């Protein structure tokens, strides 16, 4: 019987889940699919095999459920199947993972790098390590800064459009060129894109100015 109640199942599973050697691509994909399915079933193996799906049907063949020496319910792979295909090994590794007392420490995939990891604390959930957490928060603050910059530019563009609307005699250039000349960071490209994405409403009289719009 393979996959008894032993430690090491988590480490073995992690080594396959994070395997970068192309030779193990299929095994990695199979085990990742099994783990994802198990996570989608609320991390319950029993829910997973009861689910009416193709994967569950495949899962139920070649599995053995038994009580371990400590009275805990365990699962294993039927050794008679001797399945050494990538899928067979992935299933055996999955059984071994399910039986590992540290199973609840399986974390991942990391929100940044996609690796699975062994959790250090119960609330350690999103990132595999500090590097990924730091890089992710740096990316987040960069995105937030870009978002703030964009909102500021839109606000200023709206004020300029209101000014344009108020002009009694419109300049010969179109409104975009007129704004871009006065405010360098509000370029014609920025204004065009903002209008196209619906974030900016062009001046109501812009239709007849269309001939000048490109500057
Ligand atoms: Zn990571």
C-alpha cells in the first residue's frame, strides 16, 4: 500500500507542484489540477470524490481507503495498478499529500509567482515568501500611484474642457491640441484615449471642431 500516514507527503507534492524541469510538465499539470480541484471542494477529499465529474470517476479507480494504526481514516493508491505514468505518479503523490499530518500547511499558488509553498502561519496565504510579498506590494503601490496620477489628470482635463466650453471665440486648433499646448502632460493621445474609454466627455461643440481635432 502506497501513501500511508507519513510525513513527507507535503514535501514530495511541493517538489512536483513547483517542478520546473520540462520532463515533469505532465506530472506537474496533473498534480496541480488535483490540488486545485481539492481546494475548490473546500479542501475536502471526500467532497472531491463525491463530486459528479470526470476527474472524480478517474479518482475513484485505484484508490483504497483504510484506517491507519492511529485510527485515522487514510487513503492510498492500489499498488497493484503499478501506474508509473506521470498521471499515476501524480495520483500517488496526491494520496501521500492527503495523508500528511501537515496537509493544512499547503499554501498556494502564490499570487505573484504561482508556486505552492508550506505555510508558516495559519494566516500566511497569498505569497510564498517575503520577496514575493514585497514585490507584490511594490507593484500594488505603483499601480495605486498610476491610478492617482490618472485621476488627477482627468480632473484637470475636465476643468480645461469647461474652460473651452466657455470660450466665446474658439481657437483655430481643436480642443485637444488647445489643452495639450497649455498643459504638457495632458497630451492629445491621453485626451483621445480618455474620451475613447468613456472617462472623459468631449466638449459638446466638438463635433463641428472635428476637422481640427487632430491638431
Ligand atoms: Zn511567490
